[in-house]
C-alpha cells in the first residue's frame, strides 16, 4: 500500500487511507485541478522579469512537487500550516525585500497580510482573503495577475515622470520669479501650463 500511496502522490493526488481495526481497507485519491491558465501565467511572469516564484502549500511534498512541475514552478514549500506560510513569506521579504502573495482561501489570509503586496482572487476568494489582501483580481483568471503587474509598472513610470517634471519646472520657476527674471503673472501661467502637461501625461494610462 505504501507504493500505491507514493505513486498516487507523485501524480499530484492527496491520499486518504480508509481503515478499520484490522488494518487499511482502501486508499482514496483526491486531486486539485490546476487552473488552466497557471502554466501560461507563470511563463508570462518570468517574461516580465519575475525571477523567484515559490508555491506554498499544506499538501505533502510529493503531491506539491507534482503540481508545481505541471505549473512550471521550480520551488515548493510543502506541509505548511497557515502560520508557517506567513513565517515563510516574512522570510522571503527579508531575502528579496518585495514579495507578492497570491491566494484565495481562508488559510491564505495570514501570508497575504505578511506579504509586501497581498493579491486575492476576487470571484474565487474567501471573504477573509479579500479583506486581508491589498489587491483583489475581480475574475477567476490568473492571467489578470500579469495585467495587474503591467498596469502597476506603467503607473509607477508615469507617476515618476510627473514628479520629476514638476520638480524641474518648480526648480526653474521659483528662482526666476524670486530674482525678477520673469514676472509673477508669467510664473503662475507657466506653473498652470506645467500642471496641464502633467495631467496630459497621466492620461496616457488610459491607453491599453
């Protein structure tokens, strides 16, 4: 029976042994269905430059490794309780500084809270996971994770551009107005025009 259990777990199943006082009677194999977009999402995340992808699970190591292999995940931490997951996330934050955690279950709430950014699967997630997470993907589609990261990076670039642009304009206008190079009215007009430029630059976020 040990060989049967090992074979089942190596194929991604979680095993349950039914027994009576005389000994084992049967082995039940239960398997989670991998989301159809999982492997493609992992591939696209790597293309975006995400180098470290880890699966945290309460499943046994053999089952976890089999599922991770199908999804294209190269690092697995198995047999974890919710508090173990949170501790592991804190360890990853110490190592890599910025860690995003994706989850949808009640047991995922502690690690979601421990991560730099907690991301809950909106339609499939439990209420506590949605309340704990920083971001909720309002669709049961892992590819939305790639979209969220792409939008986040674009937003950061635009905000950085606007801050730099504003600082440069202020650095030029304030001394010019103080030393009389330009009049107050001209300085105010230039400042208002610079704000318009910043707003127009921000509207680029509306482009897909």
